[in-house]
């Protein structure tokens, strides 16, 4: 994956905490810690969007569609 450089502004207190984690070798660098944090946040946003979309589904309709054609299974040839 291609990597791009960027400059960010961060509160001093957060930077101090971040540097402590790097010093304890929780993360190899500031950059990797920030990248991991952004990845996790984006994944959380994606999961919450999926959950909201799923909440809009009609469970009865979805179940009926999933079970559609089950009665035909007895008529299928054996392989």
C-alpha cells in the first residue's frame, strides 16, 4: 500500500501520552500509532453504518426472501 506523508496538529497532552506508548514500545513510532488509531476509527464508523443500514431492513421480509425456494430443494437431483 502506498504511504503518504501529512502534517497534523495534536493537543500537547495527547502527544505526551502517545510518546509514552512509543517509549514503552506499545507502538514502534508515532506514525504507526496514529495510523492504527485512524484505521480503528474508520472500521468503527463502517460497522456503525452497516448496523444502521441493517436496522432499516424488515426482518420478516428478509427471512421470507432467504427461505424462498426451500420447498424446491426436495425436487433437485442428487449429485
